[in-house]
């Protein structure tokens, strides 16, 4: 029951009532697992086996992954043409990438999310199919009340190089532009998209914290996380903001 409630919060609203589109689906990892052995993936997000993802994640091919700018996007998926299919939609979050050109749209699902499309008790029967047709549509990401955007300073960051992972972005789920403002500066400076959900800035002069970030989504919505990373920041550390979309 706790898992069901979490997923309902995560993907409960369809974006503009988008129609379902056809796709191919496979699964990877352990049958009831969360995909990658390290519970990570090409978006740089870790611990996808834990809340709020709870293992309900997927790899997307190029049109879905969008070279990393699709990381964090949420989808409803359902299967209807296998005897084990429940025909009921379930929600998944894009946290990884697949490169196989099997169809225009393809999801490589965790074993858990693949099995979630089955009738109760028929999860393994559905997984045994290997590859199936499914239907999907983009939905809004709606996290549990009180969830704020989180910034993780990546390993290897130092005074002249700052790499930041952004996660738990509600609504559209994705960021297409990220800017940084340093201590006492009035100027927003663009950050480079590094890979996955990670953005970076590197330069000759040392960066001076605290740092504020301005985030922009696909639709042009913006949020500012003021001084979210303190002056005495350290690498491999997570900093919680007080903002959300």
C-alpha cells in the first residue's frame, strides 16, 4: 500500500491529456529489482531502489532520454496485448538510457516496473515474454507533499570546477537550462549540461559561494534556489532547497 501511494503522488496527473503512443518494452536487472546493479544509471541518480522511485524506473531511448535532458521525466505505461497484462497504467521515471534501435520509442524497464503491468500473480509470466508492446504517455511528476528540489555536488568538484546533480523536480520533471550566481554577484551565468541530470561550471578563477541556481524547464517555467549551496560546501554532498515547481 505504501508503494502504491508513493507512485500515485509521483505520476498522478496527465500532461494536457496527451494520447498514448506505441512503444516496445524489455526489462533488465533482477526480476523484482530496480534495474542497474548499483541502483543508478545514465542520469547519475543513485538509490533508485529507494523512495520516491521505489524501483519504478526505466531506460528511455533517444527520443525519451533526450541526451540526458529527459532525465527525471515521468510516464504512464500499460500493456494490453499479452494474457498477463492488467491493462492498467503504472508510473515510471526515466533514470537511465538504452541505445538499441528496436523501435521509434523503447523502454527498458526495471524488473519491478515491468512486472507491475501484470495482473496480480502473473508478474513472472509477463517478464518471461521478454519483449512486449506497450502504450505510454508523458505525465506530470508530482512528488509527496513537502518534497523539494535537491542538489548533489558531485565527486571531483573543487574551487575551479563545480558539477551538480539535480533531482526530485516536480511537474515536468526535467531541466533544460541551469544558471549559477555566486556570492555578491548580480549576474546569472549559464552552466554547461555535463551528462544525465548533471550540470557543471569550470573556469580559471575560483568559484565563490554561497551559490544560487536558476532552473528552467521545457515549458519555460523558472525557479530560483537562493544560496542553496553554502560557502563551505564539500564534494559528494547533498543540499536540499526550499523550492519546487
